C-alpha cells in the first residue's frame, strides 16, 4: 500500500484510540491498577498484538516504526524550552548526594552492561558490539532513550535491531521497576526504616485508576497568549517545532559534508533548543512560554512514541536474542538492587529509603515511576527528594544526553571497548568524588546500622 498523508492520519488515529482504550483498561482492571501500568504501555502492548507484527487486525502502515524516531526529536527539543535558571545558592549536600546516586547507577548500567556483553555473553553468542547498551538504554533511559538510540543506530546503517531490543528493555524495566519498588517498600516497612509510613499505605484511587475525580481536577498550564490571536497550544507547539526541524536539517547537512560525522537528529535539535531558550530569555519572550504546557506537549509525544515503538517490535528479533537478553535483564535488576542496598542507601543522611526509592524508579525506566514510588512512602513529599532531584537532574542531564548521543557513533566506529572503559572509569571517578565530598558515606544507612 502506498504511504500517504492519510496513512499518517490513520496510524495516529489508531494509536490515539488505543491510548484511550489503555486508560479505560487501567481504570477497570485491578491487575493493571496493582501493577500501576501506564496507559501508554497497555496501548503499546495492544498495538503490538493487534498490529502487523501480531495478528494483523489493525491496519497500521509499515512506517509506524519511524514515528518513534521523529517523536523523540520533539521530546529532546522541548527539554530546555521554558526552563527557569537553577538557583544554585540553594544547593547543598542533599543535591550532591542525589546527583551521585542518579549518575552513579547510570554509569554503572552503561559500563557494566557493555562489559558483561562484550566480555562474557559475547563469548557464547555472536552479538552486536552494542548489545550491552540495551540495558541502560531501556532501564535507565526508558522508551524515549530507546527510540533515540535505536534511530541513531539505524541512521548510521549499523544495527537495525536496536530499536526493537531497546523498546523491549524499556518495557521490562518499567514493569520490573514498579513490581520491585513495591516489594522494597513492603520490606522497608517491615524493617521499620521508613520515616513517613508504618505500613504500606493504600494509594489514592486516582493513582490506581488514572482517573482524577472532578473536585481534584486542576488546570495543567497557563494561558500566555490570547486565543483570539493564536491558540496557546499552537504557539507552544510552534516554538518546539522550530528547533526540531532545524536539528533535522543540521544533522543531515553535517552528514553530507562529512559522512563519518553523523550526529543524531535529536541531539542536534537539543542543541538548537538551548540556543532558542537563550534567545527567549535574552529578548524577554520567555515570559510568554509556560513550562507546564511544554511538558504536556512533550508528554503527548512520549505517549505516542511508546505506542509506536512497541508496535514496531519484531517478535523474531526478541526470540533471536531471548536467552542473552534475559541474562542481561536479570543482571540489570541485580545491579540495581545491589546499588540500592550498598550505595544508594548510603547516599542520603536523612530519609535515605524515601530518597533512594525514587532513584530505584528512575533507574528502571522513567522519573515518573520514581515519583510514583516516592509518593507511596512519602505521601506529602516531606523528604525534599523532589526538590533535590530536580536540581541534581539539571547537572545530570548533560551526562545522560552524552550517554544517549555518543555511544551509537562510537560503537559503530569500532570503539565499543573504549566506550565501556570510559563509563567504568567515570563511575570510579564519581565514587571517589562522592566520597571526598561526603556525598557517599559507606555504612551510614539504617540497614547497615541495624547490623
């Protein structure tokens, strides 16, 4: 069938319908509520089963897989737009501890995931040099990073299976992260090391079902321009699309000038977005940009990205790598658990469990999962976890962006081993710095004090 603009319309209409159905199922099925599964994850699973890679009931086009590569550009282009400058005067030990925790597990996943693949799994199976990257890409990065890395490998003509494996990893990471997080919370309350709850509290119904009762519904953004002139959503979408399309052209232009210098479109879009944000602030136009609205647009792109990415997972690829992939996932969860118990719990002098359960969630998919788990143990957010995490993530962001943009380029250039040891070296340096600045204090956690 010929691909036309109507094909795009039908694809997005189908994905939109599945997202609504996913929310309905989340609101009605107790199992989904217990697992706290995002509606986008349910919709993505339905798209995979009912689409061309499954029983082929839904008439998706053959180009659905490319949407994730486009939507991730919007997600990255929206990152700096509307951001307020960080007041570093308020920073202190808590931010340093949170930065060490969030960045340490990221470097550990990237470095050790690559190492186990290159030097252990690679001895048994013939694997792509970037196979180990799928651990951190899916677990720490989530579906957005999986789309970015997968599209980068594909554009480099280096590995066309990365997107399917990354999306699989992200899905396993989120589900395992939620189940594991709830298990850790139950364990912690029995050990009496939580500070704000004594037994696992019953989550508010709106968090379980995803449906907010009318009395609790709140506006999600500000109207910064008059709808008589232009709709506020249109205005913000336009701002995000500017760096998105410029990033696309810059990436392609650089590829023409030097085919060996292929920068992913999302990375170029992010750089341009920072320039746009600087211009907005320099001209005073930032006063008319609402960060909440930008976040909502990014959220829409992410929801559709998850559905498109999961629909494009080829079952044959998952089966092909089933055994080494399973080993990699098991290693990933064990690594996250070991980090949680031995490192993370010693990277907070107060409210260590509450702060660390947030990092557990973030290390298994998305920050949203971390916030959800945090709310279970700290319903009123008294631990200052979110405040410190917000500023720690600002400092962490350049590192994570580099870990997203550069690995495909290095791996496709034959530098997989070098990238692995850079990550391991960075991990060691970070631990040394954290120890020097007393952001990491071995033996300080309540678990170790109990003996």
